[in-house]
C-alpha cells in the first residue's frame, strides 16, 4: 500500500535587501507503509509550520516497476513447488500453491496491461 498527500508549505524567500517573503510551495509525500505515513503526518501537521493540506492521504496505484517486482517475487516463490511436482514428489499443497501464485500473476499482468495501454 502506497499513500500520498499533497500540501503547501510557506518557504521563506529573501530579496537583495534581506526582506523576507513566504512563498507557498507545493510538496507531495509518498509513504510506503503505515509507519512512514504516521511519521510524515506528525511532521506535516505541526501547527508551527503553517502547512495547508491540498489533498489528504489517499492510496496511489503501484507503478509498472512495482508490479514487475511483484511478478519476480511470484516467480521465485513458484520454484520450489514446481520442482517438487516435476520430481514427482509434489503434494496437493504444492499444486494449490502454484495455482494461487499463477492467479496472482495473472491479476498483476492485467494491471500492467491497463497501465501500459
């Protein structure tokens, strides 16, 4: 799960005479898990920073690279049960595991196709 928040924060700018002007600057933060989200949230919601939230935390879809990494993980998880089945010592659990992994891979391939279209 990846989450994103977008906000404006006043960033001080100084002219040649050292006069300060706060320029509202837009930032986007991505958190890859709940722990990161909480850490960012604590910093962002500090009232002393003058931050204005533009868009609250929301889930963002995975990138194609993320999906390809998931497919590679599925491939690695498939090796042991496939090897057992090929050797003739596979169990029903091995067969079920491969079916589950193949369904996950199929779902991910569909997501990649949708993103790539």
